[in-house]
C-alpha cells in the first residue's frame, strides 16, 4: 500500500498496487519512534552508520524492547 505518488506506478504492478493514505499513519509512527530513540536515524547528527549490517542490530534491539521481548533494564 502506498500513497498517491506517481513514481510508485512505474515500479509496482497494477494488480498488487493499492493507493491509499489510510495506513500511512502507522508507518509514520514507526519512523518517529526510530528517529526518537536512535540518533543515527535523525537529521543533522554526527552519528551515522557505515553499513546496513550495523544499522540492523540497534533497530532489532529497539523493536524487541518495544514489543517486550527483552528487558534492557530490569
């Protein structure tokens, strides 16, 4: 599901492409959580990730903590 940006139509087949803004609040909420807790995803920061592999671990840790799969501080 995407918004109504024309570029998506060039890459996604019509039979699987649904255009709607009904679910974008969910994605924007997750983006906000990630930017809030992980400095490397904020704008104008000195922290940045040089490899996708090293970005994967902090995101996974944050999501596991948010889903109560792990307790970072007991």
